[in-house]
């Protein structure tokens, strides 16, 4: 009897194991989306994806454009973009159709994605969603932007009167934009290409999601103005700006621009804005927080960007504070940047440098700003940090009132191109104060007030190559 029980138990365990394996296997999914007729593609790369033991699926490689500054002139270059959804683990194959692959890298480097090269093809594996740049032979301007999304679980009910559905295909808008009404869900399916802007203006309770694309030629692909309770998720766009709004979430949106003034994700005079898992490669600032600007009036509070990747072909990856309302001074406060990879920064103009930049103008008071867990790769030209109260007469009508209570925690920079960072106040009444650097690591060395090897007569900031100027109070560097 005992032997029978033993075998019964073994059979049950075997059946449970088979069930668990089948369930795990069935949860592994891969979704590739169709290419609409008439879509502009780029043949530089052939992209294929497969699950273990399955057939390769070819993923469309779309034409997009990026901005390269050479000799102070802007040059628009053709790059590539591809996307798919998956769960579990997949293998990715990228074939470079213009020649052999001598060197390659998959960025952000912090992801440590190992790859193999065989002739003109490289392969690598992914086991979680990633927004990536695949670069061959050191070319960052004709690269592949590969967006490997989580499975889109939303199932559109086409009978739902509050659903606006854009099916796979090309969609033209008569006025160049589609105005989203209040209370609506807009679903842009994978394989859909919108040839105009999604305008969210003076509405509330709106959700825009899907895997579709707003065409690269459409400036300001998504524009949110004077609205409340808005979510935008999963799309590819040029720009996505928020002005005069409250309670806005931008999640897993990819922004790539190539034209002048091509800021990625601006915030103007808005509160309670969350950016989560976004990717920005832009021809101007990647992400900004401003007070009064562009007809939007007021300060900003409770702005967060997290789990994101920033790449500034021009200007700043992160920029706060230059614009405001001089006659009626405003406050920008409680702003957090957490778990960010910065892939590049290129700006020759010293006034507009800084991967992490706060420039207070227009009588703005900027306070309670947190930069944490930010990894900065070796950018081409610029500064790590730029904290200044200034009077930039090109854009401001007064200097800022102050910058205070700023935390830089777990910031790492690995590279050799960083120029001298600047921390400068304006006057006794307009100071930069209470600035704390905690575990600032530059090329593997932690910069702290008690670091070994620092001459006693040096400022700690000298060891980081930071210039600390006049009217700066209480700046500390700790481990």
C-alpha cells in the first residue's frame, strides 16, 4: 500500500511539473505588427525575432530622422526604428545590410546586453521589455532604435461608444490633427500610422494607448493642454508636451525628433505629471519643466520622470526653470528624476550645457529637486551639472529668485568628454543653497568631502571638475 501511494505521489508530481512547464511556455508570447502600404521603411537593417525553438519573425524597420550637429550646422540623418511585443525570452537578430559588422553595442550600456557577431549579423537575447539603441561600427546617427515592449493586454471593444479605434493602416486627418473628446479611450493599434497630431485640449478623463505610430513628419505628435486625468501609453511620436494640466501620465512613449526646437517632453505650468519608462532622443531638450510659458500660466509641482532613457542630440537631457512669470513670481518644486540612463549630450554653447541642468530665470524659485540613480554615459560635448541663477536676456525678463534643496544621489558618469560643470548664484538675495551630492561617482571614484587623496586646500568640487562660484551656500559631497 505504501508503494502504491509512493507511485501515486510521483505521478502527481510529474503531472504538476508538466502543467507548470506548459503554463510557463504558454505565457511566452511574441507579437509582430503589420506594415501599412505606403509606409516609409529603411533598409539599413533587417530585424528578426524568435522565441526559443520557434521560427524567426521579420520585424518592419521604419524610416525615422535624427539631428546631427557638425561644424555648428544641423544635418538631418536617416535612422531606423522597429518594435514588437513579447513576454518570456526572445532572441533578436539584426543584420546590417550595408556591410560587415566590425564593432557593435546595445545601449543603454547599464543593461549589459551581451551580443554575438557573425559577419554582418548580430544576435542577442532579451528577457524583459527594453527600449534600445543598436549601433554598428560606432555610427550613432544611422542606428536602429529597437523598442521591445511588454505584451499589450488591452483588448479594444469596438462596440464601446467611448472607444476611438485606429486600426492598422495609414490615417489622415483633415485639419492636421485629431481632437480627443473628454471621457474617451483612443486606441492606436500596432501597425497604425497617424499622419497628424493627437490633440488633448480642454478635456478630462482621456486615455490614449496602443502600439501605433504618429508619423515622424508630424511635429508635436501628442499635445496635452489645459486638461485633467490624461494617460498616454505605448506610442511612438516626435514630441509629447503637457501644458496647463493636472494628473497626467506618460508611460512607455518613445519620442524622437530631428527639426529645430524639437524638445521631447515639455512640462509647462502643470502639476502631478508622471513620466514612466519613456525614451527620448531629441533635437533640443529631452525633458523640461517650466513655469509660465506658451500661454500656460502658473508654477509646477510634483513632476516625476522614472525608469527612462534620454539622448540629447542638441541641448539638455534634463532642463528645469528658465521660463516663468516675472511680475507674479512662481515656484517649481517637488520634481524627481529616478533611474535614468543618459546616452548623449551635445551642446557647444556654454549657456545651454548640462546633463542635469537647473537654470532659474524670470523670478522663479526652484526647490526640492531630486536626481537619483542616474547613469550618464560618455556624451560628446557638455557638462554633467549646471546649476545657475541667471539673467539670460534672450529668454528671460529677470533672474531667478533662487535654487534650493537639491539632492544628487547615486549619480555615475563614465567618460572623458565632460567639460567644467558650473554652480553659480546671482546675488545675496538670489542664491543657490543646500545642495547635496551623495555617492557621486566619476569614472569609478566617489567624490566626497573626506575622500582620500584630496589636498586639504582643495574644494571637494575641484575633484569633480565643478566650478562653485559666487552666492552658493551649503554645498556638500558625501559617500
